[in-house]
C-alpha cells in the first residue's frame, strides 16, 4: 500500500514522501496513529493544503522534545533493586520502569519513547536511549544498584559483582587461621 507520510518516521521517510509499506503496517499503525494518509489524488491535495500547518506542528513538537532533551542530557538516575551476590537482579528494569523513574523526577517521557531492546537484568551502569521525537534522540545513564550507597560506589567506577566489592573481604587472602585457633583446646576434650 502506498501512503503519504505526515511526519518523519525513522527508517521509512520524511514528511510528505509517498512510500510503499506493507498493508498491515499501514492499517494497524500508520493510519490509526495519524502518521500517514492513503496515497490517492484527494489525499495528496489535502496534504498540500495542510502542509504548512503540519510542518509548524512538527517544528513545535521538535522544539518541546529538544527542551526535554536539554534538561535530561548528561543526567544519571539511580534505580534500587534487590539482587544476588553475583549482581543478577531478582527482577528486571524494563522500559515501563524507566518511564516511571523519569516521571518521578518530573520528566514526561512515555514508555514507547524508551528504547530498551532487552530488560536490564544486572546491577551496574547502563546506557538507555530515549527517542523523544523523530529527530531528537539522547542517551541517559541508569545506575542499577542494591542500595543508594552501592550506587555511589558504582558511580565512582567500582564493580560490585564480587564478595570483595560487596563485603570488603578479599576471598583469596583468607586462611583457615582466620576462622579458628589451632592451639586452642576443645572444651569437650577429656584427659
């Protein structure tokens, strides 16, 4: 099916272009979302009549998205989740969680603007890409940790996936003498 794009769509085309897409993509996504019109003579004339309005609306949305991107750029957000000693999360951090974290900080970002191909399943520093507009994209940092204290340590560059890092114990340096005294007499021993 051929459609006229009413806005820029990544990997498809620019506003005003007539592109050929699969019927299901057009019927289920582009047309209901108001992102395209069927390519026929009447719709081409309608698009040309409304072109200035559409471009102005697109520019306004882009400037709003750019303001949010400027406020978000370079920010890091701490996510506290429970995890095992190896750093594996008991749950995961999904796009919905990222949107909720940003909303709690006062940023209006929907979960479909968060590009997270797979949920985050381990502690550490993770880069997450946000697509605020077709032409505005930025990356934020999520600091996933077990506690706020661990988040501070991770932010300084420390890795918290070993017992040494978590508890401050060097496992390789431990000796049996550290746990018991070989010269001590047992209380239950009789002579």
